[in-house]
């Protein structure tokens, strides 16, 4: 196996990085997907989870009053997922909200 810069761990962390988009974040926060919950909370494959503040903003902004949202799941999300900042933000529109909710809650 080749190592970049003599560091196996640096290479391994790059290979194990997984981006979580707004739809998956929303599904995690208000859905009932046990598999997704386990992957994010327990991280059995030792992946490095990353997202952006934009994705998080869209997911949280798509939560409705009647959703079953538990604040402790959001806290656990922050423990296990690195959040990167994007320079230019996109406004959250009702169309985006509806598309995210449809994607996140399908098959539930």
C-alpha cells in the first residue's frame, strides 16, 4: 500500500470521508430510519462525516411544527459530523423545503 506524505492515517481519513446532504440530515432529525441513525450515532465503519452549514440550514429550516424533532439528536449530530462553512449561502425557499421533505420522508 502506498502512503501519501508517509501518513497512512491521513490517506485513510480521506478515503473514509462521507458527505451528508440536507435530505439525509432532515431524515436523521425527523425520520424513523434506524439504519441512518445507527450509522451517524455509532459510526460502525469509522467514517469521517462532513456537511456544510448550508446543508444544515436547509435541513433545520425544513422542520415543521408538527414534526417529531428531538433536540438531543441534533446535539449527537454535532458530536459526530464536521460542519464546514460555505462562502455564498442560498436562501431557503418553500420549494426547497418541500423537495427536501419529500426526499427525506419517502418510504417512511
